[in-house]
């Protein structure tokens, strides 16, 4: 599983799709990672391994991480307070735990310097480990990515980035990169 995470994150680094200061949302079912049904076998030991790899990834790219809670907390997100303030996000009153929030969000909350939980945000990109449905926290035009790494442990891995909307119709002009990279 550690190798899976390293491979997946290296693909993100190589892609060039995320940049300094970007919000990156992570949804993770540690149950799915170990081959169990989502929400049935959460493990903070697995969360610790994933968090360690993501923390290194965050430092390398200077991005801001958001860890999605499970549906019992309406998929709220754990972020650093500085991220909440910088992006004018609204804090909610809850602390994620294994049985309400999930092991990944619970573990992240315990590891962050000054964690808060926010109800929603609009991330630039993200990864969904175990089909936890991060799409509601991505900006409006999400573009699925087809990286070679498709699993973390036993969990399916989905990745997506966002791009600005193409507006204006047939007479509008767009940056070539926006049009050519919209479906990669």
C-alpha cells in the first residue's frame, strides 16, 4: 500500500496539474484499502500510512490538504485553520471520530497543527480512495484523470483536476491548453 501511494502521488507530481497554494481534497475509505466494505473496518494505522505520504506530498508541492469525512458528518472536511481563513470557509462544530467522520479524517484531525472542520469547499484537484465521492468538493469543471495507478491496496483510486469553464460559444477564444487538456 505504501508503494501504491507513492506511485499515485508521483503521477500527480509528474502531471503538472497542481500548483503552489492549490486546495487538494482527499477522500479515503481505509476499510476499502484493506479489502473490506466501506465503513466497516476503519483503521487509523492505515490512515497513518496514507497521511504520512500525503504530508510529504503537501510539503513538496506547497498545496493545502482537505480530508473529507464520511457521510455521517455530511462529508465535511478537515483542514488547517489557516486554510479556512485564507479561503473564507465556514467552520462547523464537530470533531471527526472513527465512527462519525471516518478513520482518515479522524487521524488527520489529530495530526494537524490547528485543525478545523468546514462544511464545504471547492478544491482544485483531489483523489478518492475507495469511492468516497469527493466530487461535491471540486470546482465546477472537474476533469477525471486516467493515471496508471488505479488502486491503493484493495481500494479503487479515482483522481480529478479542475479547469476554468469554457464560456462564450463559437466566437470565443480560449487558451490552447484549456481546450487541449480538458479531457486528458
